[in-house]
């Protein structure tokens, strides 16, 4: 009979006991408006999922999509400014 041994180190709670770095926290903070806009869009789509979309539902979804696009634009501009050395 052939024995089977683990090739990787065991995962323990000690190996997972670390906090996010300041850079990771800054990245999360930078992306938060986009995440919130995407959640709003998802909420609007969920509301309209089980019934025919009314004019109000369509308007709500359209506005949420516009907020997502604006948040993506703002995030792209901020990341571009940071990478080029400008002030965010």
C-alpha cells in the first residue's frame, strides 16, 4: 500500500492571523463608492425581478446604472491620478 502525505504545510489559525495592510485598506476605501453603487443596482434589479417592471422600476434601475457608471469613472480617474503622481 502506498502512503499519501501532504505536500503543503497545514493551514492553521496561526497562519491566518494577520490584518490587512494600510495599502489594502486604502484600496478598499477607494473602491467603496463603486461597491455601494453596485449594491444599489443589484437591489433595484432584485425588486423588479419577480414582476413586470413598472416605469418606476425602470427609472430606479436606470438611475442605479448611471450611479455605477459615474462611480467607475471617478474610480478610474482617481487611480489614474495616483499612478501618474497627481493628487487624488
